């Protein structure tokens, strides 16, 4: 059964694909047509957006940009190995509950368990974590579930109710339904395969390294002090590195870091010598064998 449409009180965040492009651009995120189209459809259809791709290509930044472009708060669940329901959804404030029970016993307030339960399993003692926070929010939010592939598969099961019906069941309190449908972005670096049940509930978007033209525009935006010709040279060099068989290819984020490195060094087009490139490869490449391979492939060991 398809998920319900956004509530009448929640109008679409974007009016068209061009609106997505323009508003993301205004907050510093240069989206491709594919990214803008899928973002528009996720909003219009009320579906979560599953974004996969190499590290550093803008998956997390997309969620941040949507939040900034729509003026919505960003609620983030950072996934990691061992993250559990208590860290992702909610937990009870056991220390505070114990104090209430103790106070009730000393004051003669509690005669049986039913009375105790009704007293301590209330909103006062519920500690909302990111998923419940997003569902209970009194205003529309952007929910970012970041690097889901790093979490155990059990977390995916926890997400199914939220992604399918935008509700959370707290056994002691019942079902809490979202007043406003969050715009949900889940990211994955594909270190493990996500379940078909989760994928079925989402629109899918793969973000790869941008083409040369878009990456140059990104560099010019994020490193505005860089000479135009040098920006072109930076992108060309990074793309050559990505063609090598490296343990980790440089991401867009590292392209920007390298552009800002050259600005800090006061480099211009004429200064982009083999020595300058070789001495600063550590900004782009993060493994010694990758650096050695690049030095050899690009013939950077000359003086």
C-alpha cells in the first residue's frame, strides 16, 4: 500500500525542477538535473530519498541544502556500527523514573503497578532521539539518516515503520503519528547492501563524481579566489587522478580543499609545476601508495 500523501497543511516544498535547481543554487549547492529532478519527485510524492555514491560527492550536503533552501530544521541521525534503538529512536529516562517511584512510595502515592506504570511511562520521562524527534516535530523538518550502511541491519527494520507510515510505536504509550511529513534523506556509501524492503519505500538517487563542467563550477563557487584558468587545471588534474587505480579517489570535497590550498599558497596558473603538485598531493590523496602511484603516473618526480 503506498504511503499517504503529505497532509493538507504541508504544501509542496518545491514547485518545479527548475525551482529546486534555483533554490539549491541560492544556498550554495550546485545540483545536476538528475539530482534536482529526484529531489523534486521525493518532495512531491512524499517519499524518502535514498542517496548512494562515493564518499565526498555531496550526499550529506544535499540534505543540508534542502533544509537551508526550505528554511526547515535539520534532524540528523549519524549511523555507526552498534547504533541501536535507544540512540536512534527513543529511550526512557530510567534515573528520573526511579526517583519518581521512590518519591511515590515514600509519599504513599502508589498502591499498585498499574498506578506506577501510568505515572512513569509518560512524555515527561521519554527521551526522544533523532527519529522520534523528526516524527514529533511541530514543524516540517528534514530528516537525514547519514551513512546507513555503517549501521547494523536491525536499524533498517526500525526504519520501516517510519519510512512507510511516518509513525513510531512506543509500546507503553501507543502510536505517535507525524503531524508533518519530514523530508527524509538516507545516505549510503555502499559498504554493504541495503535491504530490498527499505529500498522499496524510497526513491533512489545515485550521485557520482560530477562532469568536468559542473565540478569546475563547484570549485569556482567554493574557492572564489582561485584564478579561472587554475580552476580548470585543478579539475583536469583531479579527473586524471580518478582514472588511476587508487585505494581512494579524490572526492569533490577534496578537490575544493586542494583549490583552497593553492589559494593559500598564492599559486597561479604558471605556478602549477610538478613540484607544487607533488608537495601537496596529501590534500587530495590519503594513502601513501596512492601518492606514489600518482607521482609515477603523472611524472611528478622530476625537479
